[in-house]
C-alpha cells in the first residue's frame, strides 16, 4: 500500500491479525490508529513520508515489531510509546524536525541495533543511550547536538557512528569502541 494517495489507515488492515509486514510509506496518512496494537504479529512497519504527528500512548500488543520506519513525518516529539517495544531492532525517526529530545526510556530498547535520528533538531543524546547495548549503528547527523555523553563508551557493539553536521564542541574520551 506504499506510494499511494491514502489519507488514513485502511480499516481493512485492522482484521489482518496474522499480518507481519506492512508498507504504508509515501502516502498522506496523518493519524496512527489506536487499534494498531491489535496487529500483534506485525514485525515490519514502514510509515515513512506521511504526515503522522503523534503515535498512541500505548503500543503494547505490538511486542513482535522489530522494524519501525517513521522517517519524514510530522512527529511533534519522539514517540515514547516506541520505548515499550522491547523487541524493536531498527528504528528510523529521521527528518522529523520537532524531535528535540531523545527520552531516557530508550534504555528499554535493549535489542535495538540500528537507530536513525538524522535531521531532527536533537540537542543532546541522553546518557541512557549507553544501555542500548545491541546498538551497531547510531546515526544522528544534521542535528544541534553540542555534547556527546561519556555513556557512549557502553556501546561496545557499535560499528557505525554518524554525528556529522552537529555543533559538537566536546567529545568524551571513549573506551571500548
């Protein structure tokens, strides 16, 4: 259903309880429906390039979701409910320019291996990022980050670190990378 002219989530999807992969990218969908957590077999959801501004406060029931792509939407803040998705491995919220802060609850994403936060207007990376021990790729280029926390040393699996085009004036002494 990607690359169409949808303005809302198709209701027929609500009944597809065994659905595992869903592409709704490049539409004009403005609302993420509350019933999405009923799709408890969903593993992959691509909602890139839509007009979603908020996610529901409760995403419990989507514990099998491993890949979530929300790049280039109208998110008003980092969707904290995403931090409840303990099985999440890949998350892309890049190009949502109203995301200023990454919440400390990111510590719950222990299986997260790829995190894309490019061009979001982030002004800091929280110390909690050090608990995302499975992180292999952290990309936060094109933000307004000035300091990088020493906790980044805890990311012993990190293979790719992109902090280009920020305002970094201090980078900690990093061990274990």
